[in-house]
């Protein structure tokens, strides 16, 4: 069924570029003031694909963009670029993000059946340890790692 195909897991993430202040200190009786540059809307967004195929090294492909996140208009182009990079048919596993399940993406994917198969994860996937392989790559280095076998 998947012989000769890349098995690809996809996920997207975004991060605000404004610093997060969790704790500060100041003189007793004086409220500390933290000066920011005013551009609180700056964001970096990324989409990552982790690709596996027997006989090949696993691959991590990441695209990023500033400001807006990835929408249903972006995924046909992203998947076409993924196919070109991997050079072979793809079985894509992804979550139920609304852009993934949109009618436009579904219709586009139906026309790509020669090289693309899509497997939709159940709604609860990714909320348990080991749920989505890409999320382990996107975790902050300060967050504790949860072993997959726990």
C-alpha cells in the first residue's frame, strides 16, 4: 500500500516575537515598567514536514513566513513543493486544522491522487505523548521531554 511512498507527518506552528515576561523585580512600592518596542504584532509562522521512506534518510522540511499564518490557499503550493523536494509519491498524515479540511484543499487533493494520499488524524491526536512527531521538534528547549513509551 505505501511501498515506494514517502510517509510524511505535517504540523504548523507560530510564535510571537515579542518577549514574554513572566517575572520581574523592582523596588518595594514602585511598580516596575517594562519597555517594549511597540511592535507586538510581529510573528513567525512555520510549517514542518517530517518524511520517512525505507532505504532513505528521514527528512525534515520546514518553510516559514512572517506575519500571517498558513491558510487553505497556501497548502496546495506547499504540498507541490514537498512532492518536488522528495521526488516521489507521498502519503501525508496531518491533523484536523480547518485549512487542511477545507473544501478547496480537498478538491485540489482529489486531482493529485497520482502522487498524494492524505490520512486525517483523529481529533484527539497530538494531545497525548507521541501523538504528532513534528510537535516534538517544535517544543521549546526548556519544556520537559515526555518519553514516548510512558
